[in-house]
C-alpha cells in the first residue's frame, strides 16, 4: 500500500457534481451504430449526447497518464474491447495460499477478500472510482467468496448539450489534398467527417459514500476529481475529431449529512436567453451566458446541508445572477453569499493537481 493510500481518510458524506464542457467543430461522442461515425444526437430535441462511458474513458486515461494504476486501459485487443490489466489480479492470487483460509469461516472469508482485493484496489484507481467486472479463477470452494464485480461509487449520468445543436455538414466532403510522386497531381479522399458546430454539454455526477467503502475510495480520491475532470478534458481531447473541446464549469457540492443530496443540480443551470444568441447561431462559448440563479438559490435554501462547495469556471464563461452579468466572479460571489464565504473553495487546478499525482 502506498504512503498516500495509508494516510487516506474514508469518504463520510455524499457529493454531487456538475460538469460542463463544450465542443466547437468537434464530434464529442461518435455513434458507431450510425454507420458513418456521426455524433450522437437526440432525434427529438436535437441535443448532442455524450455517454458516461466516454467521459470515464477521458478520466481513466488521465489517471493513467498521472501515474495511477488503471485496471481498464485504453489498449484495443484483437476482439476490439478495452484491455484490462489482469496481471494485477493474477499477481494477487499467486501471492495467496488458499489453504490458509477456511471458506466456511466468516472472518477467514473477509480476510481472504481483503488479501486478494485490498492491494488490487489500492493499485487500480479507476476501479475505486467507477467499479469493474472481473473474472477470478480459483477453486470452487472459494469462488463464491470473491466478488466478480465492484459497483463504482462515482457515477455520471449521460451528458446532453444544453441546447439543440447543428451538425456541420460542410465536413462531410472535407478533402485532404496530396501531391503524387509522379506528375504532382492533386488527389483527394472523402474523410466522412461529421461534427457539430457547437455544443455546451452538461454532466451530472454523484459520489456515494456507502459504495466508497466497498471499493476503498478515499476522501483524497474524491478531492482528486476536482482537478482530474478539468485536466482530462484539456489533455485527452487532442485527437483530430476530439480537438475543440474545453472544460467550462466544474462544481462539486459536498453535503454535511450522510445519505443526503439535493439531486439534479445540473438542471438548475440554463442559458440566459436574453444574454445569449439563438441556439442556431451558437458557435463558441462567447456567444452565450449561463444563468446560475436557480442553481445558487437552491444551494442557498439548503445552506445547512452544504458542507463544502468546490468550484472552478473558465475565464471566458459569462454568467448571470440576479441581473448581474460578468465572468466567473459573478458565480463565485453569488455562491459565497448563498452558503457562506468559508464554505466555497475556488479550485486552482494547476496549483492543486501536482499533489494528486501517483507515486
């Protein structure tokens, strides 16, 4: 067990997360069933859709880059599935002598689970967050004692854009021009490239303190999310179809009472129609203003239940509250007035993140 893990503290209370990022001339989540890798779009509302699996892939890849052990790695195997680090489990099983445990003794059974999966969870940050399914090959007497999956205490609902989006059809016939080695004639090929013009995508997440105990998620792990989400969107969206995506708002509300959360905080954010362009004219973040009135007021009404608010917003995100319009300071000041100055932490992502890196 690492020094960081040994000094970790248990997750005591629930957290609710709101995470917004945008996509400019990008395909934030391809739909493989479309036959043309088109963006996922709700046919009824024309909102762009991004699955929670896509967001978790960004977070897993960033955890891996940061030096944390990751069980489900971004390596495609021959079957086309994401590869898992089965060696993490195999190494633990090799180090365990099953003859030392009585499968009919409850204390021995619990000790076996800890000996097999304790270090595995310490070394698998993504399993602590999001859970995983795994196969444990052992004797029949012990098979039922070892879990075949972990339910992740950190879950995100599928994300949707806060407005209808337009697919940029101009990219359908995008052509790359090359020169041949012979007559230097220009040649081209259809890239079958499908993107949306602009989308501000909204995610809702939850950190369950009860599930955290099962996967050994710690309070340090939860705090890591406050910089991980932001940096993952900065660093893991550099491929050709993903470039053009930027984090715009992250807020984690930690509640003061066990098993309590307001729920649906993401739906309390909306576009300020009087300060934003029409949906069909949105092309970048500077074309809109985020109305935070309902979001702030709802937290203010539950002030006694709010233990901590961790928040960071892009410097170019325009916010409005109670008639005031401006940059992120409008949101920060409104939150401080609503739940208390000492309750709100404005996250300095690049000052804080080095402390969250793996050994």
